[in-house]
C-alpha cells in the first residue's frame, strides 16, 4: 500500500506567469495534520513584489474542510498585509468550497477577546447605541411624515388594493383570536368580581366592573397585545424578508419610495382597523362577563344588561376608542421600523421580528400608563 504524502505548502517566487506562488501537495485532511499558516507565509515578500499570491495544485492527493480553513487563514493574513489571493489554479471542488465558505460573513460576535469592558465603557456604548437608535427612529418618522404629505397631495406611490388587502389582514382575519381572548378576559373579570363583591352583598355591581374595565382598559389593551404579536410581528417579518432579499433596494432603483409602497398602507390599515377591533373586543368582553355574572348571581341577562348601561357612559367608550388609534399607530410603527431596518440575512429577520413584538408591547404599556395619569389629572 502506497503511503500518502503529508500536506505541504511551498512558497515560490514570481515567474513568467505571475506570482509569487504557493504550491500545495499531499493529503490536506484534518486527521493527517496541516501546516500552520504563520509558518507557510513567514517568508512572504513585500506586497510591492506582486500584490497577488497565487495558489496552485502541485499534487493534491485529497482534502476536506481542513484545506478550506487553511485557505481562509491565508486569506486573512494576506488581506491584512495588502495582498490578494488567487485560487483559480486550484481544483474546481476546492474553489466551490471557498465560495461557500466566503458567501456568508463571519459573525462578529463569534469570537471574544476575553477582555470585558468596564462598566463605564459599557455605559458609554449603551448611550451611543441609544443615540443611534433615536436618530434612526427620527429619520424613519420623518420619511413617514413626508409619505403622508405625498398621500394628502395625491403624489404617494401607494395602491388602493394594497391598503384594502392590509385592512383585511389586520381586521377581518384577526377577529377569531380577538374574540377568543376578550371573551375569556370578560369572563375572568366577572368571575373575580362576583367572588369578591358577593362578600358585601353587592354582586350586581360586577356589571359595572366588567363594563368599565373593558371599555376603558382591557378591551383596547388586550387587543393591542394580540395585534402586536400577530400583525406587528407579521409586518416586521414581511419587510425584513424583503430587505434581506434586496427587494426594498429594487423599489428604490425603480424610483418607488418604499415608505409609500410598503410602509404607508400598513400603518394606515392598522390605524383604521384597530378602533373597529377594539369596539368588537369591548362588546364581546361585556358579553362574556354577562354570561358568567348572570349565571353566578342568578340574575336575568336583562337585569345585568340594564346595570351595564347605567355604568357605561359615552366618555368611557370614547376613551378606549381614542386609545386604539394611538395603539394601532404604535404597533404599526414598531413593526415597520424593525422590518425596514432589518439586516441582510435570515437571522436578522428573526431578530427584527422579536424586537418588533417587544417594542410594540412595551410602547403600549407605557402609552396606557400615560393615558391613565392624564385621565386622572383631567378627571376623565
């Protein structure tokens, strides 16, 4: 049995065909052991002598990913020294492996230096990152405002059928999950209210509790959280995938503003449909509370409904509907912003979707707290 020669790499000076050359021979498999990149390239001349290092097959008996790792290491060293690598003389299989290896950029977080920055450096980096995010958000809002101006003046590149399609996706298609969640929320509120109020002989006031809670807070808030996880995530995923596939750049190349064609119909659709979903959620939540409350209190639904009408005023109803416009805009902005600012790979799409949901739900809670403080100060 003939012994397979070990992997060797010989650096040779330039010749009539160019150069210098790095000639590879032997068995380039990990199990046989490979030469170190630093040892092979230690005698590399000054870049002025050639600028291009050519790799040549001088008797390769076999290879695996070990050869790819060696060539990638050589490429890093050459680029750092001002050289370029030429693999055109290597076998076609090796060239394909190199193309695959260099098709996806290395994750910058894959390697750690082992030196963690101190708290002051981390604080500074966080502040700089916050400033950068704030600037990007302001830029996004400015572009969206200009898109609205173009819409008002009739110059926006937005198709009406896109708006109707998004309204269907945001509204009609979301009704089943909105119905399920809000009827359960209404039933839970009624159950908790009856258990507590029966101790004081005031169980009838559970109708007031359910009506006020659904109209002012729970109806719009629960619907907003549902839409954040359903529609906001969908916006981020759709736009993120288009960004990764360079479809957004294609729109710009054709002179079509992505804000008009992609973002504006989604924002308008959710702002229009969120109040309707909120009204539906209020009604179904009150109905769920009526089913539980009337059953546990042994009251007729008519009596429960009359008590509900006595407590529910137009002010409570309009407060919830008014919140829904704001909540719809916040969800759409978070989803579209994360999608349109997404990276160029599949991992970035997933991260953008996650950030969109987290940002939307957080913004809803903060906005609801602001509404609560303002209503308390204004006596609403």
